[in-house]
C-alpha cells in the first residue's frame, strides 16, 4: 500500500491505500483507504463485497482526484504528554 493524503468533507488524514479500481457500488474508479482514525464509513466492504480489510469505521472509498500520494510524517502538534 501507499501512504496517501485523502481529502474528505470533514477531515484530512494520513492513510494507507489498500484498493484501487472499479467497484460494484458506483461507476468509475475508486481508491479504498484505511484511515488512521475511525472516521470512515466501513470496514473495507460495501454491500456485502469485501474490497480490503480494516476495522469497522476505518475504511473509506475516495475518488482518485481527492488523493495525494507521498510520504507524510506524523504531525507534531507541539503538545506535551501532559496536554494529551
């Protein structure tokens, strides 16, 4: 898988791509993405078909135009352990 930045309506996330191509639930190509946090809509399956595996709410499908591929380091928010 690749590390990608997936742009969604609510968040940006540093993710891993697990599936690329056509799907049964919609026309065109889609990118299946495992999110870092449980902001997704599925577990890699849609309407009974498993495209990839991940925990529930960690999977999402995104149009390729909303994906940026790269090496994205974890963000340093400048918080100390006490602030977390």
